[in-house]
């Protein structure tokens, strides 16, 4: 059950009435920047993960030395 062209057109008209034609480019620009920052954060988060694993190994080896 998807949206037909009539439903999409109705949604666009309602958005135009609520926000006005002058605000829509600003809203679109801020939404695009938010998506860009989100993707950047996701990419940085996946790059940081491999660096954490060696640090955990170093902590384990230190704790083994202390128990001896």
C-alpha cells in the first residue's frame, strides 16, 4: 500500500500552506546539512572501532602482569 501521486501532491500542498514558499528552501538546506553531518558521524564512528580493540588488548595484558 504505497502513496499515489494524488496523495503526494496533497502532502506537498499542505506543507506549502503550513510553512510558506519562502521557508521551504531554508528547511531543505538545514535538512540536507543534518543528513550530511549524520553520515559523517556514522563514518567516523566506524573508523574509530578498530582503534578500540588494540587498547582493550593492552589493558588485558596490563592486568595479567599485575596479578603475577
